[in-house]
C-alpha cells in the first residue's frame, strides 16, 4: 500500500484482524464444513470531496506472505539499483582520471 506510513501518521488508515467464516457446501446446498479464518485488513477513511461528508470506509484484505514477498522484491530492487550506482560511480572515477 502506497504512503501507508504517512496515512497512518495522519490517522487516515488503521489495521485490524477480522474473523471470516469460510464454508464448503454439499451438492444439496447444505454446509459440509465451516471454519473461521482470520483476515488481516487495512481500513481507509473516505470522504465525499464535494460535500466533505464521511463515506463508508474502504477495507482491503492482506496476507502476511504477500507483504513479505513485496518487501523482498523491494530489497532486491534496492540491491540492483545500488549495484548500478556503484558501476556508474566507478565509470565516472575512471573517466575523470583520464
């Protein structure tokens, strides 16, 4: 989620755990199994830009595994960018030495 840290500091988003029922049905429509699962959510405040009236909150579900994967991807990008920067700095140093 972009700008999460700033939005959290401004009290425009919050996180919560929500229990969600997960059911599997038989062919006749009866419940075969039912389980409760925890869902991690980010809740964002919303307002009507014309009237300033509060609207229903926006709720987005997240999985920790997805967040961890995104963090790893960002770290990989940072490493690649730092390697590219080091290459360019070395090239600059060598060119200045001429």
